[in-house]
C-alpha cells in the first residue's frame, strides 16, 4: 500500500479552510475532521499475480503543513477475496508504524461496530512524529479496509491533538 508515502505528502499540504463533519455514503463512513477534508482520486493498490489491480485506494484527508494530518484511507477490493482479519490488521498496523520509522506504543485487537479492528498508537524515538489510529475490516465478498490516523508533529498544539483524538474517535461506518 502507498499509505505512508501519501501521509508524508499530505503533511505538506496547506490547511483546509473550515471544519465540518464529513459523511460519505460512497465510501461508507463519517468522521469529524479538524477542518474540511479533501478527497483524492482512486488509485490502484494491490495487484494479482498477473499485475492486474484487484483493489483501489482512496485517501480523504485534512492536513496542516508540518503540524498534523487527519487521514482516512479506504482500500476497496474489486474482486472476491478472503482476508484473514487478525493477521492482516496486525500486519497493516505494524507496517504503517514501521514505515514512519516510529515505534508502536499500543497495538490491540478489537471491534468497531461489530467489525474486526486494530487500535494502535505510535511515536518516533526523536519525537518528530506521533499519533494514533485504527484499521477496520468490513468483511464481505469484496471487502473494504479503512485506515484512520491522526498524526502530529511537535508543532501541534494541545488543541490540535484534541481535535485529532476527536477525529479518530468519531469515525463511524455508514
């Protein structure tokens, strides 16, 4: 997945102008971003053995350059596929944190609205980045996986951190 590279790119964007609750029937979730988010274009994500895309990712984010990023990435499978929820969610959380060159502070399995989930938090040894999030699997013939992250730098204020915490906690499946 291209989640981490996108996260760093998103942190370079200018802040959005207005905060608002975001509801997407198309992508099946709602969340209270700190400011109005932008919706990216779908990108091919995972491929089969022949190199054909079998899933697509969409990023919806709000970022203030060098301060914070509130991010939801949705991976939607275009083909029928079975996913081992426990192993996949664990690997995704560990992979996300490792690509940030951060260390996992917490990493616990759970459920969100009855769906398999993984809740995690992280920080870097040099304190350049920290955050928390969750990964949620919506099992079906063609499953969806949501990565929800509130990421911040030392420039984030306590109000920024509170808004990110509220954002992660507000995430709901629609």
